[in-house]
């Protein structure tokens, strides 16, 4: 008994015998044309189903939901121990990876993030000079975006966050061009200065935007992401001035407050303008104190005042 030869391809039309055709068998017989075409279609569809099953079993084809994946497990389409993907309901995640563990869906923790989950990058333009209009349109609330500008007089990168549809400034990143300019100035020797021996680095040291690093790796001066700058000896930030273990700051209760290493503080100048501090030695025979007629008074060791405020 001979068999139909099947080629896996999609036949656009199925032949129908006409009255004028002679009904003959054989490989090219008119009686077998229709059967051959249907066999080709069947072989094509079988290959497609096999490929689909392979995608499902390999986990490369994401299921529409966890419910759909659970149904596939119950139907035996996902073997025990197989890893597969499921489309996520989180707008920031495209698909999440799961594993069939004894018939249960278990997350592996591996995710493919949607582009909205990363910081978008936009370009400033003539109609959007600071890039915030495009940035807000390209992000959702809570997402960061950065604006790139090719204006040589403006910062090269500015970071914003979409705050419920409003662009809130986060920080400015210095361009490599600007850092090169700083490095060039720092390395220029003059009659009163020595050339810089070390490196200038940015962004890769903790939360520092800019750091001067000496030859052995110490950082004598820095600018951090919180807007503060200085060194270990004296550091200036929004919270005040820190020198060693002493911090000088302003609070709702005091214009000038000294805070020690363990949080013990003394309000030198209160909010009402009254002074409240004893005599402090500043060195070289100069003392700092307050009197009824002066908030701050500098005196010598004998109590004679040099200057008051």
C-alpha cells in the first residue's frame, strides 16, 4: 500500500476534482491531489503546535497570568521542575520567572523590567529647553529621568523625578568636560601652589559626585549627592558646619547651636537673639564670650574686648 507524501507547508487552496478530470491514483493522480494538500497542511500545523509546546515547556513564552500558568500545570503541559514565564501585573515589570515545584507556582525572583522601571533619558530642545516636558511625558510618577543637553554653557546631565506630574530637581551631574577643566586648573603649577598629585574622580565613590583622591587613596576634599562639600576637617552641608566632632548648626529653637560628638548641645544664640555662652578660648590669647550689651564679644586674656557684635 502506497502512502501520501507530506511536506509541512501551508496550502492556500484545496484542489477539487472537476468533471473533466480523470480519476486516477498514483503520486500525481488527480484523486490524490486533495489528500496531499490536506496532508501538507496537517504536517505544517503539527510543527507549529510542537514549536508552541516547546516554547511553553522551556518557559520562553510567557503566560498571560498566574491563573493561566496554574491551569497549564494542572493539565500537565508544564512538567514538575520546569521554569516558565508569566506576564506581570506590575506596570514596571514585563515578565516574571516561575518554577513548577510540586504543582505550585514558585517565583524565582528573576524579572524582565519594563523600560518604565529604569531612568528615562531625554534630550533638551528648542521647544523644551530644560527637557522636563518630554521627561514627564515619558515617565510615571516616582520615576527618575535625566535630561541631556549639548549646550556648552549648561550642565550636561540633570536628574529629575516625576513627582505626580511635576518635574522635581534631584541633582546635576558634572560633565567629563567640566571635570577635565577642573583637573587642568588643579594641575597648573604657579609660584604659590604645587601641582596636584593624585586624581579627581566622580560618581564611583559611595554617594560622592566629586572627590579629590591622593596617591594612597585618601580623600582630602569631596562633594556629595546631598549638596555638602568639604573634608574630614571641615564639612559644610544643609545641616550646618561640621569640624571634627563639633557641629555648628541652626535649628528652629536656636540661631547658633554647637553639637558635640554624643549629641550634647549648647545654644549659643537663641531664636530671640539672646546670647548664652561662657568664655571660649580661641587660641593665641583670644577668647569668645557674650555680655549684656553684645551677643558675641572677642576679648584678650585680661578681659579687654577686641571686637563685639
